[in-house]
C-alpha cells in the first residue's frame, strides 16, 4: 500500500484530484468507481476546476457509484444521484450515458443490485475505485460483518452510519434504513483503489484497518488483500498510522 499524507484536507483534495487526473489522462476511457459523502467533496471541486482549465478531458470516462439510498427519489436533495449530479456530473460536463448509480427506487432492490454488478462486469470492470471510510470501517455501505466475497447487494444501514449521515438530513428519522451498495468483492475486483480519509475522527478506524489483522469487524481492513491501494489522508486522519 502506498500512503500519501497531506497537511490539510485541502491539500488532500488536490492530491486526490491529481491522482484521478493522471489516471484519466493515461486512459481516457477509464471506468471509475466513485464515492459520495463529505470526504470526496474537495476532490470533486478540484476535478471540476481541472475540466474547466482543460487539464483533463472527462468526455470518454464511465463512472459507477458505490451506493445509493433505497426509497429516495433521484430528485431528493439527499439522494446520491443528486449529490453526484451537483458535485461532479454537471460541473464536469458528463452525459447521462457516462454515469451509473444504483436505482434506489427499484421495486426489487436485490434484482437491481444484481443488474448493477453485471453492468460493472460488462463495462470491463473498474479501473480505479475511489473510497471513503466510515467510522465503523465501512467501505461503500458494507457494514461490519459483511463478507469479503459480497457482490452488489441491498443492505440495512447500522444505527452508527445513520447517525453519522443524519447531518445531511433534517434529522435521524429522515435517514433511510436501506441502501444498495457495491459488495466488498465487487470493490476488491477494481484494478486500483484510492482510499481517502480526513479528520481526527477517522484516525483510529484508519489505523485499525491498515495496521491490525484483517477482520470483517473493520471492512476496510480487506483492502490489505488488494495489491494496488493508495491512501491519501490528512495529518489528523493519519495520526495513528
Ligand atoms: C459513500 C460511501 C461511504 C462513505 C463513508 C465516509 O458513497 O460509500 O462509505 O465513503 O461513509 O463518509 P464521509 O466521507 O461523509 O465521512
């Protein structure tokens, strides 16, 4: 694993964006796996800036998002579709045919999950998967206890994850209880992985994931089994590494 420690979240965002830009410039038709959440916001802003300044051409990329809440219409401000549209698809000028995100409104979430996993395979697999990390070590919405062989599936969110994400909603009661998430097996099949972590509240989880033995109790620890992982962390998140 390669570890890049940046002084601030802003520097980490620039480093993460440059990492992605280098991969897109090397392979314009790259298949990218992408996260939502607070951590990648700075990276998305930097990528949008790079597109405007013509430092990267995103017109041939294809994206697959990690996850989507079940039960929120795409028009809901808290849906991950809206998040991606606002922060990445529109600012980077991506067309609808370039982007994929699980349909959280599917009548049969299990069938939707299977179709999504198959679509990733049909596209040729993920060249680069960008990840954040939850306070309980989740990657995507793969909560502790998830099998490392899991494929894209419908999940129940833990109380801890719902509480962490309540900051984006009017209150905890509004946070959905279910989501569709790429599985750990799906994520680990990506040819390259970039894990982003910022802030003191991620320091213990990140250190446990990277330094302690691999365990389903900390799903991010399965990244130790992947041959091509880079971690970009700010000083606070890296404090216990
Ligand atoms: C988001 C996702 C989650 C987040 C994680 C960290 O698509 O899959 O695993 O990456 O919950 O979220 P933030 O960045 O908000 O701390």
